[in-house]
């Protein structure tokens, strides 16, 4: 989660434009974002892809525009674009796809074509050199941030049509699936949920907690070399069991020359949450920071239990 929380000076530097496409790795699936003139096309894939693997993924349109009319026009255009991935061509509005890579493949090529067939953006996703070998059924994280997919290990084969998932008895979709890994669409709401996943005769039953992570910055501009604090807030921890603790929240500054944490590594701070920190499902803790120079800053944070 990227949380812009404040600026140290009134004239922040001008940033270079973002690249046409980018890939981001985290505890969730791979996310490839194609940045186009009328919005973004976002592709979700499993994290580990080897030559010869079967995989399932998803593609979504994210229109640009300041008004509903602009967004609707751009959405219609984006949905009529084609995602060319591997040897398949999928309309963006189709949302879901499943494919098998060639045994000698070294990359997974992707491009976005407009209705005339003109390529608007391209990306080559690098393949792994070996699997992670983890096939025992389990959830990667028992505490999941609201809005993020639930990640699982198990005897998955990359074909989402054989995977059935429920949250609190209601069917939910599979965002991406590969060999031994699967990603379930984000559950709504906060607090405890029951996740049930059936795949190839294996059933996973897990209790999870869906939490909201919030960062609050100083109320005023910080003077260079002065100290201040960030507030880190977690909601949704009611009924979390003892085996879900300790939790760790990683807070990272994207501009360590402007804003730094106390300690040897000024760019990262790891905050530990124990059961005694929780009151009615809520946690509020502070993180010391120091202004090291002039400029704007951004802070990102994630639960890394």
C-alpha cells in the first residue's frame, strides 16, 4: 500500500513520468500495469511461472478521466483492446484467461493492441528457472490487508476452472493461479472470515483476519533535522487468535534523504504488534522519524506476518 502522507516543503521536485508498463512483486500475485493514453490495463499473473507451466490470470480496465462521461468513454475503449499473451489473444473485457507456456519458453511476451491491431504497449515477463516445491495446502498470510488478494499454497495446477473458493459461505473468484499457488479476490469488510478452497480433491479451511492499515503523518511541515512521529493504525483484529501473532508491519520511506527512521537503516522501520497491543480489534502505535533534508516524501507500509 502506497500512502502519500505529507510534504516537507511547499515546492516538491517535479518527478519524471512513470514508465509505460511496470511489474510489482509483493505477497500477492504479479501485477503488470500498462499505462495508456486513456487509462491503464492491469494484468494479474501467478508469481512463479516456469517454461511448460499452465497458468490462469486476469485482466482489468482502469479508465482515466475526471468526469463520468470521460471515464465511461475510456472504459469502453479499453475493454475493446486486446491482450496478446503467449500464443493467445484475449479481449480485455473477457477478464479471465488460461494458457500453457511452451517447454522452451524463456519469457512470457505480452502486448496491448487497439482495435486496428496496432500495438500500444509491450512487456516481456521473465520466467523462473525452477519451482518453489511447496505443495502442502496452506495460506501464505493469516492476516490480510483489506483490498489485497488472499494468497495460498497447495496442489494447484494453474487451471482456475478446477478451483472453488468461498468466503463465509459465499463464492469468490480466483484472480490468478499457477503451479502450487493461487490468489483469491479480496474479501470485503474487516475482521474475521472463514475461507474454504477446494482444488483437485484437497480442501483448505482457514480462519483469516481482514485488516485496514492506515498511516498518519505529522499535522504540520517538519523542519529539517527535527524529529516527529508517524502514527500506524490497524483495524479488524478482533477475534484474531494467538497463533496469528506477532504481526510485523514494515514501514518504508521512498525518499530516505528527505525523511528517515531512527536506526541503522533509515529507509525501513519494522513495527511488531503483539496481542497486548490490541484493544477491541484496534491498534495505534507511533514510529519515530527525522527530517533529513528538504523535499517531498512518501511512505509505504504493509503487513508482513
